C-alpha cells in the first residue's frame, strides 16, 4: 500500500481574528484548532505529517514541541495555497499519495477523509466539495454537461454565472505525490489575487487525463474554516452539540444538552447524571451513577462510582473514591485523593492531600500537604498551616482523630490516632494517640470597659 503523507496548511495570519495569537492556536473544545486537524490526520495513520507555518510560527511550533511526528516547514511569504504546498513537497516521497488539509478547518473527520485517500491510491485525484445555500467566499466547482469536474474557479475570478453555482470547494484533496509535484510546478499567479492557487491543479489533472473524483461532505460545518470569532463560536456550539449527543448515546443523562461543555476528553460510566452549566476540561473519567450538580468545573479528574458532586464545585487533578459526597462550593486542587465515603462540604479547599475512608471535612476548611486517616472528623474553620514562607510542610492526622472547629495545625505536625483537638486550638507539636489537646488563651474580663469613640467634628 502506498504510504500517506499529509500536508497541513497553517501559515495564515488570521487578521479577522484581531488577535496576537496565531489563528490555528485559538481554542475549540479546549484544544487548539491545529490539534483537531492533527488528530484527524493521525486517524489515517499517515507516515509523514508536514505543517506549513508562517505568522507566529515559533509560537505554533513551541505549542507542539512534544509532537515528534510533525515536520515543520516555513512559508516565509504568503503567496497562496499552491505556494504553501510547494514548500512541503521536498520532504515527501513521490512513491506515495498526499492529502492536503487546513489548520483552521478543525472539525474534519478521519472517516470523511479515508475515502479520498483510498481513491488517490487508485491513481485518481479525490476532491472534497460542499453544497451550500450561500456559497459566498468559496471557490466554485465547475462541472461539464456530463457532471464531471473540470476546474475550480475562485470567487474573485468567477463570472456572474459561475458565482451562481452552489457547489463549493473545501480545499481538501488527495492525489499521487508525484503528480501533485509536477502540477504545482506549473502553477502561475495570473489571477485576481496574484497568488498561486492550489485549486488550479484540478484543471491540470483534467488536462492530463487523470480522473477527478468529487466527494460531497454531508455536514457543511465539518469543512467550515475559522476566519473570525463569530465562526469560531459557531463551530464551538456545533462541536459541543456533538459531544452532548455522544454522551447521551453512551448512557449519560444531560438535564440540558445545550448547557454542558466538554473541552477535552470525557469518559462516562452508566447512569451518570449531569446538571446544567457543567464544564469538563482536560481528561475526566466518571464512574457509574455519578451525579454532578450545576455550575461545576472538572479538570483532569477521576471520579469513582456513586459519587455526588453538588453545585459550584471546582475539581482539578483529583481522584475521588466511590460514594464520596462533595460540595457545594468545594475546591479540590491537584494531588487531592479521596478514599471511599469521604464527605467534603461547603467552602472546603484541599491541595496535595490524601483523605481516608469515611472521613468528613464539612465546612470552611483548608487542607494542604496533608495525610488524613479514616474516620476523621475535621471541624469548621480548620486550616493546615503548611507554608512557612519558604517551604511546604506536612500535616498527618491519624485514624479516628477529631479536630475541633477553628483549629490551626502548624506543620510539620502529627495528630495521633483517636486524638481530640479542642476547638480554637493552635497546634504546633505532635499530639499523642488518644489524648486531648486544648490550647486557648486564658479568659480575661474588664468590668465597665469604655470603648474608644471618635471625637465629634466641630
């Protein structure tokens, strides 16, 4: 089988985005536009993937610094799509076939592209087209009376009758690399924009007797490019609609499918219920029978079976065990690990903390750099004082300990098994197993105390 090379054109400045960020780095579904296109290419098992970059190129390259499979080629001057492809061709092997994609067309799918690649391997040119009620801005597909594709005319070069054609060019094509190389070498810039159009290779293929096989995409938004923020928002909504449909097909209940955003990868178990305005970022996995209340954000988290997360919680980089109960208004920060049956209540924040089976942290508490055993009760207003201004220190609370409200645990410190900390204590030394620690200033009363008053204004 002939190897597949993919060229992704990503050199455009994107002036209409009105942004310092290169267009292909703007986010859709929480990932750069170019990431989506690269994902579609990887689904085709391409042997070579060349990204042609230009404006903001170093920023684009640094964003994908870990992607060793990408070859980068600079288009120093933007002289058209044909010129861009010409920059990449020296890296390709003539024995294979080449697929041309665009870094600002993020919703293209591998399943749509695969027939084009198969057709190119049969010594034909495969072209992806789209039927549009309003094809303004698109090049038009010109066919013969027999319905065969003859050429593509760009809108600025089209006659009034050609502009009435409804079949638009997506720019996506696949063909023999050797043929593509020879045709690109023949391109001229004698047109309204003074550019080298890749679309002109269609007429050259017809001239040389190469069959041009058009494929019409079913959903026009799959091939829509992003030229401004309005189009980006339109594609975002379509993308989120697709994610919601996938979730419901996999067994999740969405109380309003229009008000859930997936900005990464979400895996769900059975009988999951997700309320409105929940956002998933990074990679999130939900177990069976998980319930998530409204206005929550989950990022890079693993949620066990039968967990309930009440409204307005933010969970990031955390692992939550089965049957845990979280919120409302809780914040679980990275490296938080909760065992089964843990209760985390309102206005509780944790970071780099392990909490054991069945422990409860129900109110107005901060736990950082802590290791908490099972059966522990942490009272309202408790904080672990883990930072001394230079270094972080660890707090250890062993099984069945009871921490009274409004306590400060000054790390490094260990609270022994079954120990009790009286409310209002500030603990800076280890507490033995089973003991009571009570640290309070002596009570003082002053009779007939006169509170200071402000002097009267003259």
